[in-house]
C-alpha cells in the first residue's frame, strides 16, 4: 500500500504547475490538438497537467487520473484523480492580452478507490495562477490557503450566509458554452438574482467560482454537469470542507453519487448547486421547479 504523504504530494504537484506556468507566459498560447470535448488544447493546458502527472509518477502514487487534456492516465489502481489543467483557458488568453482581472486555475482532486463516490474525496485543490493563491481542502481538515512561493499555509474560516445575495452568487452563465441553452432554461430564466450584477456572477471560470466559495467570498455556485464533471468533482471537497452542500435538483447532496455514473457523459446536463446548507438549497430548488 502506498505510504507517502498524499496531501503534500498534491500540494507539491499544484505548486509545480504554478511555477511552470509562470515560466511559460505567452508561449503557452500555442495550439496543440483537440481534447475529448472537441476543444482546442493549448500548450499551457497540456503543461499544467504534465506538471501534476509527473509529480504523481515520480512519487509512485498508485492512481488512475481522468483529465481534460491527457485523457485517462493509469499509474495504479488505489486512487482516482480528477484533473483540469487550466480551467478558464479563455481567461488565460485574456490575462496574457492584458486583462489583469481575469482568473483561471489548475484544478485537481484525489478520491479513494477506483469507483469513488463524490464523498470519497481525500484532497481537492485549485491553483489560481494569476493571483498566486493555492486553495486546498483535505477531509475533515477544512480549507487552507497556501502561498506557492513560501509554502506557508493558513486555515480559512468563514461564515456561510443563506440569503441569495447577488453579490455572493457565482453562476455558469457563459453564453458561448455548448450548455448555455440548458442553463438559460434551467436557472437563468427562473432566478432574477442571476440577472443582477451579472459581471460578478459569471467569472467565466469554475476555478474562480469555487475559489470564491472556498474562501468565503461567495455562498452559492450554480452550474451543470458536463465534460465528465471535472470541475464539479474537484470542487466537491472544497464545498464540503467549508461547510456547504452540493446538491442536484432532487434536493440531495451528491456525495453518495458515484463519479463515473452521475451524469458522466460530456453532454448529459443536470443542474448542480453549491449552497450554504440543505434547507437553503431546497428553498431555491422549489423556485427552479
């Protein structure tokens, strides 16, 4: 059985992705190929995943990784990894073009076993490259904010607010996405709160949305399943460790759902809401139904 410090290895992997990304700069904009979702992969997308995979391989972590750019990478069968090299590639392009408000990040999580439920998370992390913030969650250890330059870590504690305050909502409302028609009908039309302060509600990156939730800057995230649910899987541990819930429209937390079965098809869309608690989530679900 693997005996390494899995949490530290994950932290090291994400910091390695950060340092390599910083060196890449605009060279990361070069196009490579198409990924499984039919989207164009950039050097920066591919390299961020390479950094994480190389670290896991070097530490001989027995893991099978589901990733956006590399597909399925089999290094063993004790753990399942979920990896999105750069979530918010369009935001990376905007940042390189001079938009210093653009946010994006590398998302990575590890789960127990080869057929995990969402609740089997061991570690979840987002390396937000423009801000240099590494946000991590480990089971029953809460949320930590780590400085990738020094390795210094601090526990993040924040109260969850149950009101549907537009300033504290993040929602996947990007009009260029394949699933946009679905989310329009599923929640945009039904929640007037999503029409207010829309520039703040949609940051065009799930990494930024869930970073805000984890750090206490948001209390709600509205998304839908898509593309093997890479972002949702990574975010689950962050949401739970802050004290929130992640629910589908049946009003149940998805923690007991199996990752490879819960609307895993890339174009199988269902609403997933991250909320302060189940009661608050159910109140909103009634409005959506």
